[in-house]
C-alpha cells in the first residue's frame, strides 16, 4: 500500500498543477478551455509527471521546481492522445473509459484542443522559467530540459513514431521497425520525463546514463504490457474495446512475438530497468516500484 | 523596386533557414518530413519573419540572432494553416494556389505535420538559445521572446481566435466580437513577430510600445484587406476560390461594415500604423513600406 499511496500523492500534485494551469474561461473562446480541461482531467495514470517527481525526490529536490516541466510532458502526452483518437487518425470513440474529446466537442475543437495543449506545454514551461531562473547556470539547465522535452515530442521522437504507426496499418512490421516505432512513439517522451528532471536536479553524466537506461527499459516494458493487455483485457478494465489494435491491422509485440514470448520479454526488460538503478542504492526504491507496477498493472 | 527587392531578400533569408531546418529524411518516418517541407516551401509572403528581420535592422542588429525566432513564428503560422484547411475545420482544397497538405498527404499525416511544425518551432528556438546564449541577461531576453511567441500562438492568442472563428460560422458577429476574433487569430502572432525581435534587440519600453501599436494596426489592416480581397479577387490571384468566407457563412469586415467602409478603415488604420513609428525617424522607412504594401497588395 505504501507504494500506491506515494504514487497517488505525486499524481495528485500533478493533477492540482494542471487543474490550476488550465482553468475555465468565460470569454468567447471558452469552448477551447472546456475541451482542454476535459481531456486533462479525464484521469489516466499520470506516469510521466510521477516519474519526474520521483526523480526530483531521488535528488532530494522539492517537487516545486520540477513540477512545471513534469506536467508539461503530461500536457504533451494528452494532446497526442486527443489527436490520435481523431477520425482522421485512429478514430477511437473511447479513451480511459470516457468519450474521446472529438466525440464530445467535435472534430474541429478537438484538433484545436490538442494544438492548445501542445502550445501550452511550452508556454507554461517558458513562463515558469522566466519567473524562476536566477543565474546563468539556472537558465541554462532549464532551457536544456525544455529542449530535451521538445526534441522528444517532435519529429525526432513521438511524432516520428506516430507517423510510422499510421503508415504501418495493415502491414507486418519487422521486429526492428516495431521497436524503433515504439522507441519514438512512447519511449522518447518517457525518457524525457525522467531525464529532463534529472538535468534540472544537476544530475551527473553517470546518473543521467543510468536513469536513461531505466527510462528506455520501462518505456519498452510499458508498450509490451499495453500490447499484451490489448488482447487480454476487456473494455471495462482498459477503457477501450479489446483487441482494437489487431482490428486496425496494427503490428504489436503480441502479433509479432506471440503472447508468451512477449511476457518473457516484459519480465526481462523490467529487471533490466531495475538493475540500471543500482548506483542509487536504496534511494531508488520508488522508481523500482514504478517499474514493477508498470509490468503488473491491468490498465 | 527597392522595397520589393529588400522584402524579397529578407524573405529569402527566412526561406533558406527553414529549408535547412526541416530537411528530407530517409528513415521510416520520412513522410512527416516531406509533409512539413511541402507546406513550409509552398511559398507565401513570409510576412512574419520579414517583420522580425526588419525590426532587427531597425536596431542595427545582424539578422542571424533574430532569424531562429522570426522563422519559428512562420513555422507556427504554417502549422495553423495546415490544421485550418483540414476537413474537420475549413475543409479547403487549395492554399496559395497549391493543393492543401491533407489533399496531398491525407488527413492523418496533415494533422501530424501541423503538430510537427508547432513542436519544431519551439524545438528550434530552444536549441538555438542553448547554443547561443552567453550571459544571464542573454538567456533572459531569449526566454522572454520565446514566452511571448508561445503566449501569442496559444489559447490566449491565435488558438482562441480560431475557436471563435469556428463557432461563429453561420452566425453574425458583433463588430466587437469580430475585432476580438481577429486580434487573437492573426493579430497576436503578428504582434509577436514584431515584439519578440524587439526584445531580442534590447528595445526600450517606449520603443516596444511604438512597435506594438504599429503591429496591432498592421495586423488589423492585414485582416481587413484579406476580407476585401475575398469578395473582390479571383482564384488566380488569391490562390483560393473567391467569396469562400461568405460561402462558409463567416462574418467578415465586408459583411459587417460593407466594402466601402472597410476600405476607409483600411486606409485609416494603415496611417495609424505609420504614425506609430515616428519615434524611429527615417530608420523606420522599410517598416512603413511593409504597412503600405499590406494595404495595397492583391494577394
């Protein structure tokens, strides 16, 4: 229970920050705020900001100075889900057990709500940087963290993965291409969730290397677990219809390697993630807990 | 001819920068690069970067240190056009006389190409900031410029305008609402095109005030001229079918104030823009030229 409570307390910090960051607005443009809030407050694991706050704690930093960057990653993640769900893309009606953004607000507003969240991710980080940075070194590490996040969410990261995903529908991907797609689509931003906070906390190169290995492994494990659940879980648990990837003709770890082999890979990769943290000793307990949680979750 | 040549030389600087910034890519994700390049290299007036470079010159700054920020605004402008043209939004088949992005690459890739350009705007500015900033003051003004751009393109600026635009289709807007919509939709980013470079060039508060008045006036003039041309020009000249705003039931300056009154407003507002620059004396000649060009253009 201790892990769950701690995880929830960090997720709550992120939720409060985002709730405050994107408030209702009564102007002529109020719909865009409602649409952004709808998806931001629709729940979800908050994995990315929780990872960032866990890294802050690893370095004995209070959450405050990391929170705006950790939550910006979540805003980016959320925008990508809104756009992914559009009829033009995956055409999903449900997300996290709720109607998708475009089913509630229409396609046009959903496009703009996604754009708005992506834009706001940078707007909020830049605003916080401007109000908080003191020294040249302080500016430098904050700009460095933002640049890493930008690179991870862009065409060298998440968006590259999305376009490969779309173009591979109905085709069988090679194991190499599948891995590359997921490294871009989910791995890059998960890595940034861990490394950007480490940069903000003045991590050494060795520490960044270890945390990078941890992040890459949990990113991969996250996707393999998702693919396993897609064929094994129900709408009730997953928040989306079972087997929806297979229905779209998408290559997954399960369709390429089979369910048993995928489960074996998940186990090994999770252990690799845990091993990467050895230089941190007992301080890495919570990050280890996250790796185990991701491998054992059922949604 | 001198004005035109100078305008073109600054537009060429922006074109070269963007051509180099978003190159072809031969990876699995190559489509996203092609789609981004298609819209980036599809021409256009390059008003926003030209304004930025003109401001740099006003302050005797070389173009180099302003170019990444000036072009980031153009990347943002271009992404907004790609998303605006989508079937989910305005459903336009032509832009600048060429097929729109989604007509060439499909809706899914067009959504991602827009996302990619928005993301890249921040990625490229942050990368340049990280590689160029020397002192604390240098970082500060660069972060300040980026923050202004982010705010202008987000839900307090351009995106607010877009959502009001969409929701007002088929409704008659009040003159106040029409003005507010355009101030957000096109005015905010044009203002940022002028003010962000001024911040980078260490402009004083008085200078920023004057340039802000100039930018607000040319932003408004730009829209009024667009509305006048929409009813008066042909596909050949405008690159989109004549009267397409009216067809969508959109309120414009012409539908609300009439063509004659709109032309009178355009004349007055252009003069206001020119008057705002008086504190700069003869150095503002080129910015005055831009104001006149915007009022007299036919595309």
